[in-house]
């Protein structure tokens, strides 16, 4: 009887997690790809990073107790990247390749995910003024790069494009990054969880077994804990 209840619980957890990854995995993978600065179609490092974050979310699934699994996974993804940022210093040709790992992390959290300055600062252990300065420097660098390329080139995609200057969902003043597809206005950042989300695919699926190993994209093994 105990074994049957445990099997039923594990099966329910696996189904819920699979539904969550089907709905949110695409956007999370895109965020990871922006962080690792990999070009479209070559996201091996991003897939490994996301797999590690998803594995930790799966391990804590029963203890989330109403916490948004997307927010939990995003925080874990940011923490893992911050810990491993030195691995991604070499330019890889992605949208944010010209930025430092720290600049990428702040830009992705603030402009791609629409996380408030205070929350970003708390997550990264930095003063709010420092987060603001890093974000401003990163935006300036991307604008300068876009200006050098000219305004007639193809604009790389980094999520759903929005016009520059649109306020983010957290109510702060938006700052657009011309030519990158990342702007301050972020809407519809995630699909619904718990099996109600649409299956957003971004070149990689993800599934869950009844064990703590989650698969994302290529299904590479989760990285070791920092």
C-alpha cells in the first residue's frame, strides 16, 4: 500500500513537471541561450545550464508549496549562471556576446524577464545602484553595436519584440535595446503551469522521469551543484 501511494505520488509529480516544462521550457531555454551568448542552433551550453536548473526545480517540486515553478527555475538558472559565469567569457556569436557575463545576466533579468531592480539586486547580492549602472552600461554597449551595424540590417530575435521605451510589466521605466530584440516591455513572459500551459517549443523539448533528472533540449545531464 505504501509502495502504491509512493508510485502514485511520483507519477503525479512527473506529470505536473512535464506539463510545466512543456509550457515554460522554450522561454527558459531562450533566456539561457541569451546568458551563454550562443548563436541560434548551437545551444549546447544553454541546454546544460537549463537542465541543471530544471533538475533542481524537480527535486523541490513537492516543497514549492504554491511557489511559482517558473520563478523558482529562473532564480536557480540565474544563480547557476552567476556561479559559472567565468565559463562563458569567450564570445560565441550570440545576441549578447559582446557583453560580460554579469552584464548579460542583469540585462536578461531586467529587460527580457522584466524583473524589478530590487528583486534583481537581491537575487545577485548587489546594491540596486550597481544593478542600474550595469544595466545602463549594457544597454549603451548594445545600442552602440547596433549603430555601428546600421539600422538596415536584420534584427536578431531575443524573444517577443517590443518597441523601445515600453514600460516593463513591473512598472519601472523601460529602456529599449535597439537592434537586439530585447526591450523594457515584457508581456506574456511565461506560459501557465500545472498542465494548463500551451506547449511552447524553442528547438528543444524537456521531459521528466520519476527520478530527479530533468531533460531539456538535448537532455544533457544536470551539472553538479555549485
